């Protein structure tokens, strides 16, 4: 493929090597509460803490004040979409059509991340199968790099802001780009259909997890490919270690010690806790909602029953997003018991969870309700529900340069 670049708990063991109109009405009256005193005064050097929300169907990115939860505006990151589609060769066009069909429609924005100086935005543009960088001040596209295969997926920015790693889903690898130029600096092999990427807090390692071929039915899970967690040396891009899983690895979080991993899995209405050193696993089955229980596994969105998992800053609580159940549960990591639940209107499709920079809040995207839910870890209560653009998915915390705020589109997304 050519590349284009422009300037109840069950315990078992895992081998380390083997193994919505109603919602819109409710959102119209959503209450945004003032920030807590602890949240005040965290901006410095002209930077403001924000939540970056990728609106997948709208092709835009929304910016929410991470403390007041006010929607500050948005940026269109797909103005060139039709130009890119028109420029596809026949093979790329077939791939684009196939991925779009499997996804159930256009998914323009998969992931988006702010540069450390808060002046650039890096975007993984799903079905366009590329990554683009934007100058927030002008909205201009600084560079664009097409990935191998046909779909750009989850991404992660290195702690120093110099590298952006993106899953090239159908190419079975993750590609690493230089954020200054967009040039590809390397890649590494993954399991089948690589999905999430994360840097360890110290920046030494990259973790990539794969979901397998989600278009196959559950009865063909044996044919979906390799469900693999891959640990990579971030400097050399050499694989350090791999773990095989029995099901697709969905949203997950790995504690700083590199040993404990919490993860959603394909078809599991709950989550699991893995000890990556010993291979021991605890699986937690969460309750179904009435609507969730009525679905067959092959009706789950991209095989996901629960798709969203975040860990509080103190490590005491999990934010478990019940995608087919239309709720978010706050769970104690001490006993894996549920401390509280936030319910959403049926059909909201909660689809991702991200902790705030200070670790006290969980932000949850409600994809079919075009909103973000803000939950306090301590009280397990929803503080706000904020309208954004169409079909929000990935959210990332970051900081934006305050002198750029006036240049954002006033549109919520």
C-alpha cells in the first residue's frame, strides 16, 4: 500500500504467552455545576486544562473546560475529507467503502490529542486512514500522513510530545510518527486489528492491545485472530513482551507498576483484572439493563458490551462504562464492588471513559446522545452533562493555549 505524506467474580488463570431523540431532550436541560475549589487555579503559563473530544461523525473536535465543564468551542478537522476521498486509488476506495460499511457509517475522527504547548492538535482520522496535525490558531492543516491499510485507530502521544503512535488496524501494526513533520519513524507488529495505544507514565514503554476481526460473529471467535497485548520499548520500537488473551481487548488501563491491568473484553458485560506477572485474572460480571439483556451478542456494537474504563488518580476507583446498558458504574478496586451508578436514557451508547488530569473525575462520552457525562469519583454522582458534536468517542485530557480560545468555532461541535 502506498503512503502519502504532505508538509459476581470468577477466577481463572491466563498464560503469559498463550494466554435518540429522548436523550436529546434530556440533554437540552443539562445542568453544568461550578467547579470545585480544588479545581481552581490549575492553569499556568497561559495554558488551560481542557478535555478534547473527538466527534466521530461530525468530523470535529470539541474543547471542554476541564473544571467548569463549559464547551469552549470546536475545530473542524475534516474540511478536506471529500478531497481525500476523491484522491483515493481503486484499492483505497474499496477499503474505504468496506470499513465504512463495517463501522455502520463514516467515522471521521477516531482520536485527537493536544501538543504539550497547547497550540497543535494531532488527529487520527479513522476511515480516511490518516493522521493530520492542525494549527489551532488558524485551523490550518500542518501535515498529513496516510497509514498502511485502510483504517487509522486509537493513538497516543509520547510524554515529551515528539512521537504519535497510531494503530493501522487492517495492516496489523502500529505506526509511529514524528509530530514535528508527520514523517513515519518506525512501526511495530501487533495482534490482529490493533486498537488502543498507551505510553507508560515514564515514557519508556508503549502498550498496544488488539481486538481481532470484529465483523465476524461470536460463533467465529476462533477465527477473529490474535487477541494480544504487546509491550514495546518506546525508544527502539522493539517488542519486549506479549500476552495472549481469550477475547478481544477493549478499553483498558495498566497501573504505573506495569503489573496490574484492568480491561473490558469483547462480549463481556463487565471487566477483568489481570496480574500481568502471574497471569491470574478476576472477571467481574456487571448487571445488565433491561435493554442490554434483550440484545444478542452479535448485536453488540463492534462486539462490545462494556466499552470504556478509567482509573481514578488515587487508584481506588474504576469508571466502568456500560455501553449496551446505558450506565456508568464507579467500582472500588479494593473489593471490585460497585459504589454507585449513573444511568442514562436508553440508547445513549456510552462509549469511552477518561479520568481528569487530577484523577478526581471521569468523563464519559455518550455517543448517540452527542454529549459528555462528568462523574465525581468520590461521590459516584454525575456533575454535568455537556452537549458536544455528533457521535463523540475518544476523549483526551490536555492543555490549550488560552490566547487561542477566541479562534475556536462557537459551535459545540
